[in-house]
């Protein structure tokens, strides 16, 4: 499969690269662009980014692998990340996570058969004072209870139809 940015993404790429003294310095920003464009960073996408920036695919992969915000496999329309570090754990993150597994019928790193939801445990989301916290796509949901979470999921499920 040949990977190539859309015309709009190509223009955005050109604008991004202009902001940096060297093309390789734009790697993180271009990886964000690629993920927005393709949904996740496949090997083909990482090779494409490497070619565009004149850097080895290994360097692209190393960078993408280091950051949890980059998806190395397909995720659902709603990517649910549950913090499981100490503050969230003490305030009920395990119950939140187990409820999600049961309600969605998936485990860590899986996607629902309809492609709507994916689920993953993550390290600290930086919202310890409002634990437990879940990030769904770019939005944080803090001070969660099972009831609040069910309301959020029902709302998302209705909006995806």
C-alpha cells in the first residue's frame, strides 16, 4: 500500500518544516500530523515520514515507540486511556478499568468489533488531584465514578451513529 499525505496534509507538512532549522527537528510534529491523517502509525507510515524528513525509519520508530500518544496499531474511534498509577489506583481506577473491560467486552490494547472503542492502561495522566482520571481521545474525564463513566460512554455511543 502506498502511503501519501492528502493535499491539505502536504501543505501543513510544508508549513511545519518551515518552522524548524533542520527537517529532522520537525519529527514529533510530523508524527502528530501523520497520526491525524492515517489514524495510527504503521510501518509504512513511519517509512513515509522518514523519507519526508530524510531520517532513517529506525529513528522514526524509536521516537514513535517512546511516546504513548502515538499509536502503533489501529485504535477505536474513541480511544480510552485509563490511568493506573498510584493516585488513581487509590481512588478506584481498577474498578473503572474492570468496568470498561466488562462493558466493552475487550481487554488492554484491544478494539471493539465495531471499531468504536479501544482500551488501554497508561501511566500518569497528570491529574492526580482529580483521580481517577480517564482520557478519551483528547479529552480528560476526572473524578470518575462508574455512573459518570456510563453516562460518558452512552453519550459517545449515541454520537457515533
